[in-house]
């Protein structure tokens, strides 16, 4: 999966595993102290999510096409010298063709890469429509933390738990957290 240069500055590198891309790069400093204890280095985060009722941003001829959704998780970076805040992509899923209620593959990501081992570090989950011919379109996004995803896991294995799901901006659909766990080294 090709990735635009956005979020790639700072001396990072990327690697691809099983149809998804993980980004590795320089970490940043936080402006606020963590509220939960930092997790040990080498810890990983297991995440499994699905989209619910995503907006169809790809109408096509006669309105028959459907969105080909994928998601990116970005972490907030703060440059204290310039005061600039930006979002750096750290994970990108594979896209799923023609579906508005996708299940994405479960994955594991190093907690240092995801959130600097701070479960309350600001993250942004963005759902996009994959398009071969034009720019990918944003379906919607939501700001979350790893700890919030753990608290909003679907209840009793309900894979369409709208009550605990995160609402994407502008009512563009929901993100249902099927699994979110810290795996210690």
C-alpha cells in the first residue's frame, strides 16, 4: 500500500505485513502528562474493528457503486519549538471492496509506534474510500485513545454494537471495536 509523504517526515520508515502498512518513525514529546501508567517497551496493542452504516461516498453510474473502505490510525505529534501539531499515520488497513459495513482484519501494533506506550495519547481513526483512479475520499474520522477503544469494546460479542461504537464526524457512520487489548512482552 503506497502512502503519501504526509506523516512520513521525521526520519520514519515503513514496512508492510499481511496487506497492511505499519509506519515506524521518530517519536514526539507530549504536552500533557499521561493519566495511565506508561506500558512497558515491547508491549503490543491488539485491535479488531468494523465499520457500521458508513456513508457511500462513491455513487458511480446509476448510484450502484459502493465505498471501498479502509482505515488509518494516526497519532498526534506536537512540535513544541514551532507550536505545530500534526497527525502521523502509524497504521493502514487493507481496503474492503463495495461494502458499507466492513469487517477489517484483526492486527497487532507495537505500543511505542501507536501511542508512545501511553494509552491516553491522542489518536485519530480515519475511514477512507479507496479509489484507483482519483484521490482517496475521506468518509469520516474520530479522535480516540487506546484506553477509550478498550473501554468501548462491543458487549457480549455483538459485532454491530452501535451503542458502544464511535460516531464518525458528520454522522458518516460508526466504528465498532470488536477487540482492543494490551499484550505485554
